[in-house]
């Protein structure tokens, strides 16, 4: 099947941008530059005529983050931050026809967020539309084929002196949503029926459980596989699962982690650590049996163990991955760094070791 087969009513070219609503966008922008190596791209705020918000746009290869903060207490951005803390509000998808994307999804039951609208400036025009998804998260469809500007109309180039080097993060591999008890199937069906996604994989608590925690997960993917959205739902365990902890602190469903791909995870992770990014660490015993479990890999075991990188194999190959600690004070959003060597899956073989290290952190927070 070609990338955008005629049966695909919602052809998506990729993730356009991810917008975070944060308490202090200026400082968050500095963090993503300094810690993750994102490059400054665009800005909108008081100086560009906005009265209620400021946004900084940062980019690394194909990953674009927008950090937005409220300038007034009564804005919906301030409300979002009050309720959820810093978090992901918009998962924007790059499409060829934002009008049709809106029509096709709303016709199938999506709740409208933004009626199609055309925005223009001297660099051309962009058509935007949007629909609601889980929690207060939204999908914005971005049609930018007639636009040559730096980001979107209304934004100006942001070119500060401070520009720490990129760290080799290339594209969004997948983006995971945590949904409430009993809602995973509802949202999996939403992605299937409303957006034409297919279910790649499903896990339940017999696959993913430790002594204390459990969860269920389904991975939904666009028909061209450019977009992958795993969805997690908490399952009953002896103690509180990390999904429950997230939902409690986020006050509802929301985006849990963004997985960003690299071609050299050992180098990228070493640099991220030197820039202050903190990662979860599995017990050293994980590495005692690693080679028996995954077989031969290109990397040497010693640096993989030293960096605390996890490895898993499926029928197509293997993958290397590591998970950051939450990047704000609420135990909510975090990042995964992933390098795929053929594998198309998500590291199921690592879930148990990983959750045990998350439980150690939850224990420290008193939220287990
Ligand atoms: Fe992941």
C-alpha cells in the first residue's frame, strides 16, 4: 500500500508540532535548548501583537516543540496550567488538506476544536483545523503547502545568541496517551473509527505487570505508519500504578511521553546526561541476562550498561531505549529516547524491569 492510499480518508504526512502549555515559557524554552539541544526557531508574544500569550518554537531535525504560556490569569492557557501543570495541549498533525481532515473526522464523530481557518502573512497561507481527543488534549491539522515562513503566520524568527548544539534527536517515533479507567477501548475506537488508524499491538496486565503495578496498552497507528499513538489505561495491581499516579497529578487523561528517535543512542544519551537530563535506571542485574535475552547486538555491552540503556528484540530486529524522569515537578510528562535497529515494537521485554525502577521512584515520592 502506498503511503497515502486512496482509501485513507485522513492522510497524514507526519507530526507537525507538539505544543506545551507551561507556567513559564521563557524558562521552559531555555531548558529544551540547554538540556535537549533544541534550536530556536520562532517567537510570538507582546512584541508581535499578542496580548494573552507568549510562544517559543524550537526545533531539532523533524521535531518541533511550541512552548506557550498565559499572560493573563483568566485565559484558558492559565486554566490548563492550573489544572494539569505543564503539559501537552496540542498534538499537531501535518496534512495536505486541513479542511478535509476536519470534515472527514467530524463526520465520523470527532468533537470540533477549531473550524478550518486560513491564516496569511507575506510568506503565504496556512490552513488550520482541529478536533478534541483524550482529556483536554487536541489534534490540530496543519496544511502548510502554500507557506514559506519560519513556522506559522503570526510568528517571527527567533534568533537568540544562546544556541547550544543539537544532540541528534531526529523525529517523533511515537507519542503515548494515558487515559482513565475503562477508557482505553473508547479511545482506541476513536482513533480507528474517527481517524482511520489501525491497532498494531495490544498488551494487557498479564503482559505488563510487576508485583505492584499493572496497565493495559493498545498501539494505534495511521495507515502509512507515520503516526503511532500507544494508549495506556491503568489496571488493578497491589499498589498504585504509574498510570494512576499520572492521572491523579495531571487531573485527568493526557499525553504521557514523547519518544524521540536518534541514530546513536549511546552518544545522544551521554550528551543529554551531561546537559542535566535525568534518566530512570534499571538494576544492574538487568544486564546479567541481557545477551541471553536479545542475542547479538552491534553495541558493546559495557557502554550500554554504563548508560543504563534498555534493549529489546522482536521478529524484525532490535531496539535500544531509555526513559527520562518526569521533566516537571508533577510526576507526569517524560521522554523516551529510542534507536531502532529493525524492531517495530515498543520494548515489551523491558516493561517489567522498567516499571520496577519507576516504582522505586514512586516509593520516594510516597505515591506508590
Ligand atoms: Fe514509548
